[in-house]
C-alpha cells in the first residue's frame, strides 16, 4: 500500500523541543499557526489515503531512537511500568511482550490468551499487568513472576480497553458488549455499565470513569454511585480513545471524525478542537506534566500538541501503517508508539 512520502526534516534538538517550546520554534524560523482547536476498529468506510499535503507545515519532524520488533501481528497497545523500566506491548499475535526499556530487549513473552490481545495496563504499584483480549477475557499477570494470577470472565464479546484506578483498587474493562468494574483484591465484578466502548480511563482522583463509545458520545460515570452523570457530545464518529490530564482538569478524546477534542471537566464543555490528522485518531496520551498531548492516527503518524497554545509542535513519522497506541514514559522523556506494521517505536521527547 502507498505511504506518505518522507518530508525533509528540520534540525531541532530534543532539549529544544520541550524546554524551548514554541519560542524555540520561532527562533529557528519555523512558522507556527494556531490549530482550530487498544485493538483499533477498522472504519466501515475507508478514510482517504494520507498524503504530504495533509501534514501540518508548522510542525517539526522527529525521528525514533529505537524500533522494537518481535511481534508477528498488529501491535495494539503499549504501556510503561510506573518505574519506567519495562514496556508492555500487546498484539494480534495473541501475546504480550515485556521489554527492558534500557536494553531494548524482550525480557518475557506472556502467552495464554486465545485471541488478539487488545489492551495492556500496569497497576499503579507495578506489580500487576492487566490485559484485555478478543477472547472475551481479562487476565491479571504477576509482573515479577511473569505468570497469570487471575482470569476475569463475564464479557460476552471482545474486550478493547483496560484501566486501573490510581489507587489500584479498581480495574475498568470496556468492550463491544459493556463496561465492567472489578475489585482488584477480590477479583470480583462490582458494577456493569451497558454500551459498546472503545476506550476507558479513570480520572486521577478516581471519582470519574470516562468511556469513548460507539455512538459518538463520551460517557462519564460516577465511580462511587455507579451512575452516568454526563454525556459529552460533539464528535461525529465513534470515540476511539480517552485520556485525562494529570491534574484531572482536561479530558482529551480522539475519534473517527479525524479530530481531537479537549473538554473542561469543571464545565463539561468542549474548549478546543485539535485538527491536522488525515485519518481517524486512535490514541491520545498526556505527558506526565500535562504540557504535551500525543495523538496517534490511522494516517500512520503521531502528533505532539502544546497544551498551552493548542499548537501542533511535532510530527513523528516512521510507522508504515496506522498507529494504534501511544504512551509516555513516567519521566516524560520517551514516547512509545505501537502500530499495525507490527513494530513499536521509541521517540525522545526531550
């Protein structure tokens, strides 16, 4: 298949990108313009083929520092351990790989799912890894022992997203059939919400569970009462990814309408639309300090957005197929991206 032709790269140090920010971009003569603002589903109608004209001319191109290969199927999800030493990746080859981030080597391959593994998430203490699969199950793995410690059943269709609450007491699992809340200690299902969702995320304070849905809404549940208290509307396609900012003030959502929306959580209003991707936005992730938002797309690219100005400040091009998942390391120095080209790329972000 055709891919976006490589563009001429501008020279810009990693330190300049984040520490110099937009001022540094202006200083080197790069024009800036204000933007108008886990298995990833295949759209029923193909998006237009990406072309060089779709790429934001104001953004600086960055190159990956490493490419991790070993999966034999689409990479669907990536997640760093809380200490940043391990990267977990899942794929359509039914496996999860654990990588030593420093050495760039696979240290373990976790097997046991009988279908594509769609999503991975570490518990806040790093002791557990949760994985969701198209085999309708969720597994909990002992990270140190590299073994399954529990299999959570109850979903009747593919599980597409998993997320731990910040205190580690709850696990949310979302998929084609419903959303479930699990008590991690007892492994018991404590709540069920109906509806098809692509992505779930807890607010940093653990009080809200957000879900991106098939019906183009972002649903917000009160974790304590187990009730829906708001539906955020405005997207025109399925909402494929949701992520809270570290302070909980913002919610970023990406969908099939090619846009990323930013929502103010106090007012529950859409305050900005980030446009520039040429195809569906599959994954969104905030940097640990909340200053940068990374977005991955079916257009094969990743974009970095400055949250203060809402500007696209960097394009990360290198994948040869759609980008399924993006995740920052805990120190914010590295971004991991997983793609349908079966690879994982690591990008320096400072």
